[in-house]
């Protein structure tokens, strides 16, 4: 059995999670009732924000906004099409770290030709 997206992205029960532009086939995995789930909007103190990046998105604007919505121990996952991620992964990492207090974490394949790139708040910015 394939590992669920929740396991791959380390989403724990009782977490506050926000999904932006999520694929409809993945929603049932998040709607089990053990999460505080928000779709296409975020509140403060989210444990995880999972954002499916769209071609027209302004990365700087999105990541600056989302950074303010996660807990100091939270994470943001940017989901990219693999063909786009291979071409622009380094550029995305550099751009995000240039104008936010976010650092790149791991990269996870989540199927359907997509990869998720994790960002966490820099240790020195948590205080």
C-alpha cells in the first residue's frame, strides 16, 4: 500500500492544517475529522500549510503571507509539478530564503507527477 500524503508530509492528528488549491482526490485523506482543516484560507498558528503552486502565482507575495500564518514549529509545503520543480527548485529556494525567514527542508514525491518542497522558519527567527 502506498504511503498517504499525510504521512509523507508529516501531518499529525489534531494539527491545524490549511490546504490551498488541493487536488480533489487528496481531500478525503485530510477530512478524517482529526484535523482542524481549512481550505484555501489560513489562520494564525497553523501547524502545516500545503500550497499547490499555480503558474500565475506571485511566489514572494504568497510565501511572505504564509510565513506569518504558521507556528514557529510549523511548516509550509509548496507542491510543484515535477517538470517545473526540476527546472526551478533551486531558484524557488533562493527566492524564498531571500525575502522570508524560511529555510528549505526536505523534498518529497507525493505522486501524480508532483513533489512537495518543505519550508520551516529559521532558528534565529523563531525567538
